[in-house]
C-alpha cells in the first residue's frame, strides 16, 4: 500500500496518521513514540502559560528529532462582569459543597485569582522554540498571528466541525484542515461554545471534501483498518487517532481511569459541558449527572479553571465520579501496549486489509 500523499509530504512523515493532541492524556513520551512510528506526534499545550509551553516543548525535543505538532486553544475569553461574578460564586459554593459531601475537601479558586492565558503569548513561545507545525481548536487564529507564523515557516492545521468552519479555515490560508466528526472523543473543536454542529463524520467529511481544496485529516472513530480506509475513501488524506491510544503505556491516565474506560458501554458516552464549560465527549459519571443541566456551568475557560482542583483531588483519591474521562464512540479495548506498537499495529492491519 502506498501511504505517500500530500499530508506525508507537508508534514515530512512516513504515514499520514496523526496522534490526537489529548490534553491530560498525551505526554511528551507519547508524542515522541508517535513520531517513532513514522506518524505525526502532537503535543497539547491547550491554554498553558508560555513558560509551561516551553518546558513541554523542550522535554519533547529531548526525546525525538522527528517532526511533531504543538496544539493550542484559540477561543475568545468572555469578559468578567457582574453576571459572571455572581454565577461563579454560586457555582463555586455548590461544587465545593458537593465535593465535601463526597469526601473531597477542596477549596476552589476565587474568580479574581484565575490566570487566563492569551494564545498570542503562546505563539511567541512556540516560534521561539522553532516549532514548525501548529494545530489549533476552538476557532481560527487571527490574521496578524497567521502572518507571523507564516513568516516563521510554521505549518498550520486548523480544526473544524462544520462545512462553514472548514470554509473559514480555508480562506485564512490554513495549510491542512482537520475534520472532527461528532464521534470524536474529548473537546469539540467548534468555533462556538454553545451552538455546536452535531454532524456525523461520514456526512461531514464527504461534504467538506467537495467544498474545499485543502488536504484533509479526519478525526472521529478511527480505531482499525476499516475505519481508516473509510475515511480515505470519503476524501481524507490523513487520519487522527485518539481513543485508540488512551490506554497506551505513555498515556497520562492513571490505572483506575484506564480501568474505568474498559467498563464503559456505548450508552455511557456523552457530550457534556460540566467540567470545562465547552462540550466534550466522555464517560458519564456522578458529577456530570448533577451539574450538566444545572445553573452551575460557567462559560469556558472559567468552568475549566473552577473545577481543576476538584479533578486533581479526585485523581489523587481515584474517584472516577469526579474526573473527566474523555473518549470517543468507538470502544476498542484500550490496549496498554506502547503508542508505537499501537500505531504500527494499525498500519500493518491496514496494509493487510488493503492486500486482501
């Protein structure tokens, strides 16, 4: 099977497979292991401070000399006003009480102590570390930043969840577009936080392939040869793999979280805003059931910052009911082999299937 195409050429990789930048799961070791397999490793920087971005980039560069992408969030941040201040206080009080009732004695941060990252500062850090591939979600980078990145020869991968978003990315000179089907685990890459498109991957990918000329990566439900080749048939030059790697040796998930994944059934997987304030697909638990349709869900990033200490404490006590465990709709067994083995296994399975 000939894997070489526009994606492998642009990214300088052997196989058009991209490891999903799963914040909270992906480690520098996973990123390097993906690159070792001849695929593109992705290092999630999310909304970390520039200092933390530089540290993670340096840690990854020490592990591999192969290309890897860095991934950031480019969402707008709602301004703090009287309404948000009141909502935050109510949510903080309720969630603290809920946590204490369940043995998690946490004090959540005050609104005025939150540190909110400006993605423009992240871009400066990324350029300073000579990163050459930048992927992003939650919107499109502004024109001035795009010009700066292009000037520094940084290749751009934008994420879309609708045809409209794909067209915007294409018009903004994004080099590669990642098409995220509704099946995908983790956060929706939608430009808008509330009105997200809920379009199945088959329909979305085929429509976008007809509408834009950019090389496409497909994300959502890729876990075996059949799903990979289906995406290829529908117009994807590459695929992004996420949930398949959740149980991997290099995954940051703790053993109790990996075990929880193995018990999840299809009806347990849902979209929720409870932990972060933006829709993400993961495993339903007690916290989600109580918070999801309540008045205690703040806009991103405030909900995400508010619940951080709760999630941290729950991890330490191994309470799956109070951590966000993200996964897509394709339940795959969650092997604990290395990331390199899992990706090479997918490549070999695809080659064998293609021959037959």
